[in-house]
C-alpha cells in the first residue's frame, strides 16, 4: 500500500477528502474528476503563452482539487524527504523535480525538436514525477498541448498501455536514447483541433490509474536509501 503520510487507516488513501480506502473506488473517483476537469485544464493551457513548471501544478490542481487537499502541490512541498519509486524505477529527488520538468520543456519549446524528441520530453516529465498521484493524466494533457503547438498530435488511443509503459520505463532509466521516441513515432498524426481532444483523451485506455502503485523507498536521510538512489542516478547518466 502506497502510504507516504502513514495515516491510511485514519485519513484514507493519500488523505483524500472523503477518507476513502477502497482503491477501486478511489480510481473511479479520480477518473470521474479527471474527465470533469479536462475541458477546464485544456482551456487553461490554451491561454498560456509559454508553458512552465507552474502550469503542471495548476493543471493538477484543476483536475484533482476536489478529491485531494494537496492537489497542485508537488512532492517537494508535500513529502520532501521521501524517495519514491514504481516497479523498480526511481524518480528524481524532490528538490530536482522542477529541473527535470524544465529539461523536457526546454526541448518542447523548440517545435522541430519536439517532433523529433516527444518521447524524450515525456521521459523527463515522468522522471520528475511531481505528484503523489495523477501524474500520468497531468503529463498527458500538457504533452498533448505541446505537441499541438509543434504542429502534430499523438494518437494515444492507438497505443498499447503495457508497451508504452515499458518504453517509458526505459526512457526514465536511460534517457535520450530514443526508447520512447521510437515507440511514439508510429502514432504521430496531423494536428487536431483542441475542441476534439476532450473525448479522445478521456477515453484512452489505462487512464483509470489501474497500474502498479508508487512505493516509498524510505527517507533520503537513510544511507541505504540514498545509496540506492545515487546508484540509479549514476547508471541513468551513463
């Protein structure tokens, strides 16, 4: 059980406003709120001249504030000393979240590079893993907006969840080696009007969050946890 606050029995999953503990119900509520807030999130992004890290937090808050009181706050604000991983993939240190996302945005703001390296961009976002939950949905919306600004779209409905997650995991572990670029290149399609996104994004398989949960490795003050993180970082940068 992913319980970074260590209060699951009293406060439910991730201190949600309803104190809900049943994960199936949690996922249903999350997805309902995602669909309900999708148009507002897309409208918010369409009015931003340039997307920054603060917009990640703003979109997350739009989508999930009615369920999570910490919506819009990243791991560095909420659990700054916890090492978080998923399926043996480490995410960056909380103090480096904004930097990781900024690396992706730097590529994305160049339209030519975005088309060539859209998978690498997503990899940086995923490595940043800003939030305790709702990262995939938040990243997908922002990534779709960035693709749109670069003159193309990715047909996410045609992707295979397991294949995508496998390529994403490889991208996080070994960035910039075309793992996710190669996978996503098959699904690049002409630019689509923003008005058509709501239904297509909302219906993508796997957005109900039914996948491997995050895990708390421990606190970075623990030397074993810190050593494991440093080893992952070292291998990642080879």
